[in-house]
C-alpha cells in the first residue's frame, strides 16, 4: 500500500478526506482517516474513517446502511488531503440531508438551509 | 459577521475550506482559514487563507493573479468545515494544474497524474 505510506498525516496521525458524489460532483462530507482507515478504505471499497470525537474507527453506513462505494481516490499536491469519489447510498449526512453542506451563508452573513432531507434520522439510526 | 463566530475552529484556530469550481463542481483545492481569513474572504469576495507552513495570511492569486471569486459559501453540519464555490481564474494549483487533486490512486495502489497543466509555474511565479 505504497500510497498510504506517502501521505502526510497531521500531528494526530490523520488526513482529511473530502467525499464527493461520483455522478454529479456534489461534495457530500469531509471526515478524517488515519493510515489504517486509508488502507481499509482501499481494501474494502467502502469509506472507513477515524472519529476524533469518539476515538474509534467507523465505517460510513455501518449504522444507517448509507454506505459509500469508493469509485476513485485522489490526493493533492501536498499529499495532505484526500479526495474520494463515491457512489452514495442514502444520504451522507447523519442529520438526514444528502450532503452535510446544507447550510448556506447569505451575503448579509445570515444563513439558510438548502436542500431537502432524504431520510428521517430517527427511523434510520436505532436509539 | 455572525456565522464566522459560530464556526468551530480547531486547536490551532483554523477551519479547513474546500474550494470548488462553481461551474462544474470540480474540487480545486483545500486550505485553511482562521476567523480573520473567513471574514476577509466574505468582505473582499476573494479567498483568503492562513498558511500553516509560513504562519501568515495569503490571498489566493496574490502572486499568480489566479484569484478565486467567491460565489457561494456553505458550512457543514458540524460547522467545522467550509465549502466555498468560486470562479477560478487561471489554475488553482501552484504546480500548474487546474486542481490540486491531479494524482489518482489506481486499484493496485500505484498512482498516476491526471489532468493537464494549465500554466507554467516558472512563468507565473516571479522568483
């Protein structure tokens, strides 16, 4: 897994991964991977991340079924950011939206919600 | 500038900003902003960043002329990542490519360069 060795991880051993829809290039979310999560993502073909808040691995969709099939992987000129194009099953955002970037900043500094919910989190995530 | 106050900055006071082409949704680059850079980005309509390596502000295009006109600003459900849609003048990557994500990882773990250079850095950046 030569490329995972060549990435530049931050002082916490993490690299940010931008997740983009392979079909229409919508940016769905950004989350962090450590080296093992990068390797697991390649080997399983599904996005694996490291949760900074929970300090554990997580597979996108492990609770919701909303997995991300990995289609293409890129990294940037500094080798410190990943861009992963995926086929998203269900919605990417745990709040219920297709993309986590559903808050738009208006020119006057106020914000508005854009996009519609594609699932009901109360029904998807068992409590 | 209420929304800049509501963003969650990391322990270095920074928030990652994904820069996306407003026309075709290509992800061009990712860089970091502190709160003042967020405010300057909104007020000037051009992307401003904080350089972690140089510990100084920089305006995208200040040397190259390859500015990014800010068209839309979003932030994610955790308020810890920005997504900024821009009209990119010239190329976004200092190496000469349109996007910094010009390195693609193949299924066997090898990498290849995708995309073509849109400018010659030696001619654009004065030495």
